[in-house]
């Protein structure tokens, strides 16, 4: 038993050490395309019922050095505080309402991305100048968009990427739920910068902030009945040999003063179900490599041998190093441990719920590739 626990801790610690090495040494070079002029940007913000914090995000000025059209796509007109933000009415029938909003915006607005076709010379980036006529960005309402984020996403497409995403970075929060979220998305192996350097095959992208080429937009609108459309889009583009990039800027996500733990667990339970539906082979890696520390601490207290203690210390040191590499604040960071407990809870919940997912007040059966089939509500079933 002690040998098993020690080996598990050492393997998990080496997994973190490799991630730290790749983050520090294998950093991807900046896009080499020389952008002579900034392309027009269509910024699409799909949302159903924005919160006060999301309305603040939508009203934040974006000092992008080029022409930018900011469009909120929702079924009801939100109280937009900025005259520079337009509203487009959309009430899609697709099971994935976010994809439905985006598809309607692409079909209604002048984007040049309504259907699968060859890119025109104006839409294709020039290898020497980085010229691109227009870029479509799709950014969730909980992201506070700034010029750095827009420019970084545009640069990736100008450099030849078919799609680009930005890693979400939640703001610091004093609430337990908020600290768990930041620990997970900034300090742990679930941070998208870490997933990017550790990925094999189709890259792991986050759909909170996406830049889409015409080809990527045409593929995205086909996923209206799919949960985890970002993972599926990355897989489709990877199969086609199209590059998918992670932007060098992050997508800042302000957090409320009080973040409910129950809502956080529900959200990441759904993420675990999406992972299981899209990349089932990676699902067991969550407790084994992404969140082994809580289980190993319990086992180490039972076994209590010097070898296990040394192996556990190595693991904890590697995880702290990874957290501090990602989180630039001073001092040693420990929110990653809360995040691992959160991942365990979400992973076990995903096992318990099986292929049934609760999303936006409705129940769906998950099929391969994240395809959703509507299930009757509990009232209808009775």
C-alpha cells in the first residue's frame, strides 16, 4: 500500500514538474505576422439574462486601435449603459442557446461567415503583412473585454490560426467559492495555459473568448445541439489540419463579492460531464493527475511511512511551484488545494449523474461528441 501511494504521489508531482518546465521554457513565440493595419472587429456577446456585473462588463469601454462593432445578442433588450453597444434580438430554438445566438448574429450581420466556403483574399491573412479584413470575436458576458484581449485574439488569426481562444482569469475573491474558482482556473492543472502546454492531439480551448475565421465560424454554427461546443470545434478543426491557438492575453472574469459554492460545484460538474462526453479517455485522469492531493493526504495519514511523507512533500512542492508560476501575486499560493477538492466533488457528481446533464433549467441526455437530446422535466415525467 505504501509503495502504491508513494508512486502515485511521485508520478503526480512529476506531472506538475513537467508542466512548470513547459510553462517556463517551452513558451510559444509571439505571432510573427506584422500587422500594418488593424482589421475591423465584430464583437458578439451572447447572453440570455445578464446579471448586474455582466451589464457592467458590457458597458466597459474597449480602446481597440481599429474599427470595432460591439453587439449584444439576447432575447430581451438589456439595460445597456454604453451608446457604443448595439442589441440584436435573438431567441434561438437550438439546445445550445449560446451557439444559436452566435449563428443568428453571423447570419444577420455582415460577417462574411454565413456558410462553409473558401476564404476570399480580403479575409485570408497575408503571410507577410498579417492583413485581415474582418475578425469575428465571440465573448461571454462575464468577461470584461479590453483592448489587450481583442488585439491578442486578432493577432493569432492574422498569424494564420483558424480559431483562437483566451484563457479565463477570474479576479481575486475573498469568498470561498470565488477562491476555489480562481484556484482552479489560475493555479491548477485545469488552467488553460497549463492545458495548452500539456495537451496532446486537439487542443483544449475555452469558449469564453473566441476569435473565429470564416471556416471556424461555419463549423461552429453546426454545433447548435452540442454542449461543450468549444471542445468539439477544436477537435473538428484539428482533424482538418487547421491550427487552433491560445492568445497571449487572458480573458479577465470579474467575480461577485459572494460566490455560492453550490453554483460552483454545479458548474464544474457540468464541465466534468462535458469532458466525459467529448474525451472520455481523459476523464479518469482528473482524480489521478489533476486532483490527487486530497486523496493522497488521506492515504498518507493512514499509511504514515517516511517514504510516503517524502513523496507527498514533493507533490505539494511541485503544485505550489505550478500555482506560483501561474499566479503572479506574492507569497505561496494554496487555492489550488481548494480547487482539487472542488474537482473531486464535481467528478464524483458527474459519475453519479451519468449521461444526464442539467443545463439552463432543462434536462438533457448526453451522447457522443456532446450531442444533447432533450429529456422530459420531472413534472412531465410524472
